[in-house]
C-alpha cells in the first residue's frame, strides 16, 4: 500500500482526497466532528506541502439531492478547524466543478457535494470515476470507514490516477488492525457485543483462531446461552443465531481462544428506560423479561481479563447503554478498557459512542473510524479501497 511518502512533490498539484465526513448533523450543524478531525493530519500535511485539495465524501444515504444531506455543514466546520480557504462546490461533478478545481491555489480546499447525490457512486460507475479523475493529478484515499465499498470515489478513480496513496488515517487503521492479528502483545482479549451473532460470526471465527479469550456481551450472548440450554425469556434471540452459537461452542477443531459468557444479567420487563428491572444471579431469564445488560459479576470478571491483557479489541456494547438502567455493564467495560495497561483498539460506532458518552475516548490506543471496514479487515476480507492503492 502506497503512502503519502511515496507521492513525492505535490506542490501545485490537485490532490483528490476521499475523506469520510459522514458526520451526524443537528439542525444543519455538525453535531460530532470526530471524523473531520480524524482527516486533519492528511489534509494539513498535504496543504503544508503545497497541494491543491479536492475533497470528496458521502453523507447519509440520499435518494436524490436532499438539501439536508448537503456537505455544507462539514465544509464550514473544516474551514473553522483549519483556517483554510474552503469552498463548497455546487455539485459533485460537471463544468462548474472543474472550473473551481482549476482555480485552486496552493493550500486551498474544494469540497465536492455529497458524492452519493450521484447514483453512479455506489455502482462504481466508470464514467463517474473518470469525472473524478479529471479533477486530479494525485489520488489519496483517507476514508477508512468507506474502504470496504467498491464505489467510484473509493475504488474506481484509484485505477485511473496512477499517482495514488493512502492518507495517514487509512494507513494507521490498516497497520493497527493488521498488527492486531499478526503480532499482538498477548494475551489478546476480544470483547464482542452487539445484537446478532450472524452479523459477527466471521469475526468470532477469526478471533477463535488468533485471540486468547473472547468475552461475549450484549444481546449477542443470548443465542450462546440458549445453545447451552438456558432460558432467555423475551430476549433478542433468533433461531439462526442459536445454531451459529452452537456451532461455535462445539467447533470441529480445537481453537486457540476460549469463549467467556455472562454469569449474571440485568433484565427489564420491556425495552424502555422506564422499564421495571432486576438483576439476576444467573442467566436464566424469566418469561416476560428480556436481558438488557450484563450483570455486575460478569462486568467484574471481564474487567479482570481486560486488565491482564497485552492487547484488547472491543467491538459492540454490553447492553442497551443508551438507557441508564442498562448502561452499567458497558460503562464498566469501557472503564476497564480505558484503564488497561496493554494496547487497546476500539472499533464500531456503538463502542465509540459509548466511550464518548462516558468521557473515555481519549484513553484508548486506537479508536477506529470504520466499524464495518474494521470488522471486514479482521475477518480477512480484502477491502477494495485498500487493494486499489497497491
């Protein structure tokens, strides 16, 4: 994978940078600028080197050119953070966009409109990729969160611009996650939560091969508990997931990692912040109740594993942490990860959101910006946006 060092002199050159400005908005303003800040090392370095930047990103899933999904708020926030001369293009491609790109001065920034305003973006349309390439002397992909998509701005254009490279964010993400699998400091502890086993079965299978212990939490634990014969009440537990869990618990070959499951639970009589709750000293959920968090004994157990880890990877909350009655398990795990002496890697929107909610986001070694891309890389799948930079 080529990096910014491989580009040589970029002064006066137009550098098309695919960034990930898919940020949450609140009444037309950026509500969380984490992803914009994550792109600053690449943007600032290229500006210092005299490049003329053309930035491209998607925002949401527009069906047409919805004005509420314009990149105007992101462009305005970028201008505030950098002090650069930042212009928002009136469209994604076209003669007006080309004219603005040609007028850029060294260090100036042109932000294209939401690339998903063009239907050809997600189809990896060659004509759209060629339009992007016409704006560029150099192509840089720094959008790790979109690197698992073979889209016109993440994969197609890279093949049309010979001088291409990974930005600093993409470089760091790939190297960190690859290192996690290839040469982790041991023991390697994987903490996996979320809703469905089927969503993460490939990740579980990979960690069974490379990790030392896997800690399971969130709604994902209930298919495992059901596979062991426990009652799960009204907890989220699909039959398909129970079958996958049973297969995982009784593997055909001896795995490296062991799987740890909860030994107590916090349950509610409904999925609501005002639900009646109780803490079970065990994992058999009564009828009419649903498991919504790991219990305090489990949180303490998991904390011991995390504290003794050489490397920790965390993806997925331990419960419905958005509701305070069911936040304690995720908070305890977040605090354990933040306090861990070993390297700590956190990937996935909900895990990142939990760290931010509990004020711990700056206390981990690496906070991944790409949940889906991170998981696919761990699964061993090729990322089109990365492969195109070889």
